[in-house]
C-alpha cells in the first residue's frame, strides 16, 4: 500500500494529543489507503471540499473528507461509532439550524468508501428559497454525505439519522448499500437523498 497504509485512528490521534479528529488522519491518506476508526465519537475537525471532489469550493465544510481511492472503515459497530456534524448557531440559521457555520458529516470523492458509522448532526447552508429548488447549490445539499459520483462514492452499513439540509439531506451523488436512513429533515424534499443510488 502507498502512503500510510492501514492505521487505527484512535492510536494515531492519541499520539497527536488525544483529539478524536478523523480529519487529522484523512488529510494524509493516499489512494489505496484504508483508515480504520476505533469505536467512539468523532465530532472535531473540518475539511473543505475542493475541486477534485465537487468541482468547486463550497463554504460548508465536512467533518471528514474521504479522498479518491481511500476507504474509511469503522472497526466496531455503527451504533457505537459516530461522525457528528454541526448545526449553525448564528442568527442567520433557519428553523432546522442550517446556516453559514454548519458542518456536514462526510464528503466522499469518486472511488471512495465509508463503512460502518452513524452519521448524525450534519447540516448545510440555508436554501435561499424553499419554494424554488433551482436555487439549491453545493452548500445546501447533503447534510450527512456529499459525494462526487453516485456509482463510486460508496456508503455502506451506515446509520444516517438526525441530519438536516436545504434538500437531499441523507446524501447527494453517492451510492448507499445496506444503510438505515431515518429521522432526517429538509427544508424542501428528497430527505433520503438526490442523485443517489440505493
């Protein structure tokens, strides 16, 4: 394997001061790497999605970005391994706590994989006009997962719950396999996702 090969996140982050940030390890992953995450709560760190992932630079970051050719795998049960986004707490937030300071859970490049997590608490920016979906953009889609390709941005064996978005809350441009999607909310519709495969 290239780069860091297989690593256990808890061990790596303990060496960096005990933080629980997947982003700290994911930043250095290279194609062919598998990142193993110990059971626990990952609710720190932010990574902006860049051109190779979404074709632009959305202002809404993700808790972790899984680069092309990289797999992020929970070693324990999804019920005990959480990636938690963040609600907006500014005065610009909407009734779902979407807004400019929101953090979605995961960004997935093409040919990447996330497996075995609970993705929760992810949010996006506010859809400017909930009656006009044509005004949606990268910032308003995918509170839990923002993918690059609905064939190869893979989400497997995950629980996707309690996220919010302008629309397409559970995911945008990704492929779900054996996932539980429940209890998410959107300003408009497509709570289970948009341009996704199941």
